[in-house]
C-alpha cells in the first residue's frame, strides 16, 4: 500500500467511532504511541520483549473416550527453573459431561490495550458439541475457577445458533464467537455476541448472504475488515469424515471478507477444488498489515490473503502433495489443521495432521514463502522418530508460539470423532503436549525432549489435549488495533 493511500485510509477510519470499528481506546503517555494501561501490549515489538511464558492453559477432553468425565482446563508449569516444569499442576473440570472443549480465548487482548478499565482476566471456553459456553476466572493464574456458564438452551433461544468455535475479544468490551450451526446443526451458522457481563447480547452479523458454512475468523480494525472461513455444518462433520460429503458440496471452500463496521459480507472468495475446507486464519500482527494466511485442510494448501487493489485476493502459495499409502483408497493428504504467525510476521508455522510434520516458512515476502524448517511427530506415514524414548501416536495438530518466537508448543487432538476415525488408539493412549525449539536466526525446528507432557497418564484416565493459551497472551489470540 502506498503511503498516500494509507493516509487516506487512516483519515477515513478516524471519522468513524472507535466502537464501530472495534478499534482500541488508547490513553497516551509521555512516550509517543505508548499506552499507559490496559491489557496486552502496545505493539507486537513490545509483546516480543515480554517475559517468557511460565504457565500454559490447555483444554483436555474426555469426549469420545471411555472415560465418563467432564472435559477440563489443564494448567501446566512451563518454567524451566521450576521442579514441576512440564507437569499439570491444576485441573479445572467443567460442570457437565460431553462439551468437547475446543478453541478458547480471552475477554481482552492487545486490541484493548490502553483501556484502563479492562483486564485480561477471563477465559471463554466453548463446548463445540454441547454448545455450552464457560467463563473461567484466572485471577489466580495457577488455579483458574468457573465464573459463569451460559447454557445452550439460552443461546439457541436468543440466537438460533449452536456449535461455538473461535473466540475473540472486541475493544468495545464485548466477546465475539463464531458459531458453526443453527439450532438444528445446519449451516451456515453465524456469530454470537456476549456483552461485558458475559450475557448473550444476540447475533453480531447483520447480513451473511453468501456464507454457506462457518469456522474461524480474524479482524484487522485499521482495514475495517473481518475474514472468516468455512468448515462444514455440525450435522455433517460431527460424526466423522465421509468423503462423499465433499463430493456433495457439504464442506466449505470459501473465505469471506466482512465490512467490520457494518457487519456485512463485502466480498466472498471461492478457493475452488484446490482450497477445500479452509480452516485457520492468521493475519499479520502489524495492525497495518494487509497480508494473512488461511490453510485449506483437505486440499493441503496454504493461501496468501492480500489486497492488490480495491478488492481482496487469495493466492495459493504452498501445496503439500498427497502420499500414496497401502490401505488408503486415495493419496494421504497432509491435512493442514493449524497455523501460527510469529509476532514479527516473519515466520509461518503449520501442522500436517495426517502426514505428521510441522513446517516453518520464512514469509518475509508473504507471496513467496520459503521452507526453513521441518520436524516429524507421529502421523500415518511412519517418518517420525521416538521422542524421549516414546513412539508418539496421533499427529501434530494445535500450535502455539512463544511471544519471542523461540518455542513452539504442539498438541495432537483434532476433533473427537475424527480422532477416533484416523487415530483410533488415541482414545486409549491419550495425547501429548510437546515443546519445539525454533531457530529464528537461520531457521530450523527441533523437539525439546526435556518438555513432554503425557496426557495418557492423567488421574482420571487418558485425555486428549487441544488448544494452548498463555496467561499473558499469545500469537493466536492477540490482535493489535
């Protein structure tokens, strides 16, 4: 973007109220551009200088296993100087069985920085299968507790929505959650809005014309956009993966560019057969960035989202070829299920859940990613070596990167019915959390065998670990305004 165009965009944005754009309310100090109070960080550079993470929050599931217990939030010691480093030090069980805790997020992040009345104190934990939403208080970071539970009947009654997925805070004090289905589990779903007291405020979107399905989303307030992706309807993916549903058009292949102020889809981009099931979306942390990435899971392709002119575009920049394997009726896809951008927007990481590898790309030029590191963990191809003397099952799935970019955390559970289908031993063996060392000078990845959290040996039986968060914020929840 040219400087003159950028200044015109800022001038137009300044004419809008901050609450309309979801832009942060800043309180400036004596140092230009530095906020004095509020959650998160004033900039990505400040986030990278933050203290090292010493605690991790990880969702752990019993849905789909023989353990008839509620899912829980595990607190893990990640302080290398602690005698309990790499251990679960607290477990917060949910009130009910059968939630399928999946993605979760904060009530406030760096988009709220400068608001002295806001705290990053509450985690929002949705149950993808139950449609129950839990609000967890982390005032004591080492021992979170339940603050509030929103029951699914209330959400259905007020919004006609089910299957909550991605959680992002808004600078208005509200919380936005993508919902994958209607009250009967059909598409396209929509977006649930919670107010500052975590009461259901209603639906966020005003016009979702063109959206067939829903999944993840990310917003860039300086560009007045939100970008959402498509998985499928809960009644399609809930029981497992059937290739016939792909041929029937029951899985997504579009991304949607929303007018964030007016809450309407401004543009839809059909990725075609090479972009089947676009899942996770990550935009540049630089709030001026007009570059992002979305991974198409089934097609195993990575797409660069950008704005070359008046409209947005998406170009395929990485393709992971399928691999022939005995017993499979078709080439095994990599199945790109998660991705994360480093805080300086230099490195892109993604996981191939079925192949079993995690990749590191230098995306200094986002249109031309350059492979700089790769490590094999589990997977169906048999390329992975043992870790700390143990042959790991499952495949690398959810990713979280340290704020300084030097440590990548990975878990192996995707979704209970899909876990049982593709990695049937995981229900009895449990899953794991690993730490991977990232070379940010030359590029490269290496498993840290001193940090292995075995969820197969949990007190109530083997559990499956999913998403990862830090008390101080992280690379997939912090948006900068």
